[in-house]
């Protein structure tokens, strides 16, 4: 039996190492995806699109329709109260 297969204080070292490596791999995938997303925003911006507006649209599309409608209704109410409507 190897050192990493041994249990130390109730911890299976090999299993723990595998969990850590899986998390590290996911972190790398996320970092790569974020870099790709940054490139897409830069490309859109270079073609004349407003990056902030695109980010807002992405956030709105992420919400379910009922939640999106509720958020928009509250925003319109607040804008009207401030004389911005």
C-alpha cells in the first residue's frame, strides 16, 4: 500500500488529492472561459457595441421571464419616482 492510499486521521489521502485536483481543473476551465468571454466582449466593443449594455442584456437573459418582468417593473417605478421616466 502506498503512502497516498493510507488514511491519516480519518482522511483518505488519495481521495482528498483527487478532489483537490478536480477542483483545480475546474478553476483552469473557468479561467479559460472567462478569458474567452473577455475576448468576445472586446470583439463586440471593437465593432461599435456598448460592452456595459451587452453585459446587462446577458444578465437579463439569465433570469427567468417572471423575475425579469418584476425587476423591470420595479426599476420603472423607481425611475418614475425620481423623475427619470
